C-alpha cells in the first residue's frame, strides 16, 4: 500500500491548510472520542491510522475517556511534527509504518481521518480496510472521516465549500486546490464505501457527519 508522504514544509503547513479547507475539522475530531467510547466495550487500545500532525491524538487525549493510543503514519516528517505537539505521556506511542505492520487483533477501536481518499479504488482501499479489520477485535468500532461523493456530487459540494473559505485565501489557491481535489483525490460515493466496508468485514456504516465534500461514519468489525 502506498500513501503519499509530506516533506517538512508541507508538514508544518498542514494544520493551517486543514483548518481553512475543512471548517468543521476540530468539531469532528472532538466528536469522535465520544462516539468511539459509546461502542468500545473491550480493551482501550486505539489505533490512529494516518495520524499525520497528531490532531486526532490530541483530541483523544483531551477527551473525558482513557485511551492507550497507537498512532501510525508513513511520513517521518509528519510524525516528527506530531511529536513536537503531542504531550509526552505513556498513553501515546507513535510509529512510522502502515497498518499491515501491526499485530493482528490488537486494538479495541480505530480511527481513519482523511486517509482513504489518498488510496485509489483499484484494490488499495480494500487492502487498507482489510488491514484495519484484521487488527481490530470483534465488534470494535472504526471511525472514518473522508472526502466522498460521485463526480457530480463532489463538484457541486466543492462549490459550497468554496463559499465557506476564509477571505484571505487567494483565487489562485482556490482554483489550484479545487482542481487538485477533482483530479487527484480518489474519492468514492457513500454506497461504494459501504460495499468496501462489508467486503472487509465491517458492518454497514452509520453516518454521523456530512458537510460539503466531507463525511464521517462509524462502523464496527463483524
């Protein structure tokens, strides 16, 4: 499985970028721990797949629930950046790797925030979800947040997203980013996501968030 990595400059710019282009980003991150806690009735070891700059992990640490957190990312630069943000506590372990390098049936919950759209739907998405399923205990919850939609839906919803962007973002940046999302992001419709989840051993997903091009779902391993 191949996921694009971030150089140090992009890693540092990521936090501002995601706030600009995903207006409800922090709201969703703060909601995920509550949802996972509702469904997590086993061990409290949670996998944060594609932890990036560490924002997912910080929201878990700031929640009212105890988690033993394993964050993974293929990008050394992103992990280094995350290490400078995340408090040095025993509850957090960070590893530069992908999901398939982890122990099987080791986690009671998992998150995948803005990862799936980086993978083409040529078997890579399914392999990723299979790898997550293999590392979760039975009935363990998985929270997914991602860009989604059919081609027509995505372009219409992008028009709505552009209206929410801060005024200081230049027209050139808007055009470049919109073109990149349309042409380079491997988005899929929601029904295709559910097909992949079922095929990889998860229950049909419950949507807990939907705004412009972004969706959030929670499912459980069968």
